[in-house]
C-alpha cells in the first residue's frame, strides 16, 4: 500500500512539474508568436497594397459577413478581418480582406486580398496553406497568383481550357480543388466588398 501511495505521489509531482514547465514555455513564447503572426499579416497587407503607408482596422461584423456569404453561396469561405489601406496623407486607397477557405485539398487556406476603391483586385498573399507539394502549393507561385492582379470584375471562374476573359482563371494542372478554393475564396471577398463596403459608402470606421 505504501509503495502504491509513493508511486502515486511521484506521478503527481512529475505531472505537476511538467505542467508548470509547459505553462512557463507558453508564457515565454506567447508574445513572440503573436508578434510573428502580426508581422506576417503586415507583410501580406503590404504585398497586396504596395503603395499604402498604413493599415487601419475597421468596424467588422462577423455575423453580417457570414450572412452575406451564405446568401451568395460561399459556405466554404469566411471573412476574418477587414483593414483600411491608407496613404501618407491618410487618404483611403482601398481595403485588405483576410479570408479563410475550408475547401482546400489539404485543409484550410488563409490569405489576404487587396481591393482598391474602384473595385480593382490587387492580388492575394497567402498566410497559411498545406496543399500537396508540387501541385496545390503552386498557388503560392507567380504563374498562378499573377492571374488575380489588376482585375476589375464582379467574380472569377476557374477554367481548365485556358482563360479567355478577365473573369477566368487558369487552374493549376492537377490541382483543380486548390484552384477553386483560391478562386472562390477571392470571389467571397469581392462579394463582401461589393455588398457591404461599397454599399456602406466606402469607410466602415465608427
């Protein structure tokens, strides 16, 4: 009985010490991780709005965004964040939307898109992706990503037969699922921009 009690106490102490150590590691690494994530977002913002000097968070209603996307048949996409891109004079140049698509072949894909005030799509910058190497991961490459720049359209469509208009995006060979996840994810951002931001008169600041 004494041996069982002793072993139980030892296991308890080991578990307690391990828990305290893990807690300490979390406390130490929490801020650096948070800073790294914020730096990554700022880089993504700048990638889709190179002429912006600052990015300001706007009032953003997640429930409204979900309602708009559901009504327009974008169940796989979520608008996570909306920021306003401004120049050095404080003039609004457009908006950066951070979007998550759950339709990727390898899981969620999160990326930011930039939209000028006239609705021109500046392109996207991927924050996280875990698609198949050599296939879906080509969504990060210039050949595919460049198709999303300088487009002023209401929506985009994926094609496997060669793009013949501004609305069409050439699918990545062997990665149609990824191509559709990215394209329709961008479409969801265009939908939100057209139905919420523009309808609200541009700025969503309180």
